[in-house]
C-alpha cells in the first residue's frame, strides 16, 4: 500500500514521473504554486513534458525552472506573462503553445475533472482560438467546441490535506488548485 501522506516532495512523486507525461500545475501567476513539487520534478530531470497551467512562472521561479531546464515541450496556458524565456522559446518555435482564453482554460480543466469530454463556448469564435476546431450553430449563435483536459499528474498546493484526499486551500492560493486536483489521474 502506498503511503498517501508524505512530508517530502521527492518521495511524494516517487514512481509517478516519466518522460512525455502531461502535468497540470495549480496556481495563478506565482500565487498558490506547488513550488516544492516543481523543484522535485526539476531534480528528477523528466523531459518532453506537456504542462497545463495558467502560466509558466517567471524566469528562475515556479514552472520557469522546468522551462530553463529544457524539460517542457508544450504549454497549455492562458498567459505568457513576465517569463521572457517562455516568450523567446515560443517565438523561436522551440516550445509548443496551446493558448486559451483564461475562462476557457478553467472550464476545460473543470470539464476534464467532471468527466465531460467536450463543451461548446462562444469565446474564441472567429479568432485564431477556433482554428481547426469544430464550430456549430445553436439558436442562431456560433459556438466553438473545446475538449476537456486531463493529466497524468496534477500537482497542487494546499494548506492541509488528509489520507482520504481532502484538501484545504488558504485564501487566494485556492485559485486553479481544486479544479486541477480533480482532473489528474493522480494528484500530489
């Protein structure tokens, strides 16, 4: 039986990481990010990761350390932000980016966690966001189909947790963490 409560990020991730996996990372900007788990992933050196997160941290902190280590192949996010390396790698074609309006990203994650494979939204119709996606008309309005998102692993930051998986988040650290916790095959 796997011990569900760990006090060390490296031990908590033992046996869960592999090259090419998809990881969801909670947080918003730098608020409520699972920085200890990110450091443990950096230490492990897994690569070719697809990371689903609101953004990619900043240069030298948060998910930015995985980007600096060349571990991230693709980002699914809504904000490039202050990370100059993110911008440079994307513009040079070295980093794949699936850009989402923030509300759409949140709903894609929520849908994935709820077992909903896809949904329709008006957001993005007629823009680059809709390119290559199914568009349908409902009641005279056009909607783009968005797929729910899931991940091999969700990493989140909670204030407190128990062996049953109940988590308590504090203040603004709640942000994307609860929905990401629901959408991973495994959550740490």
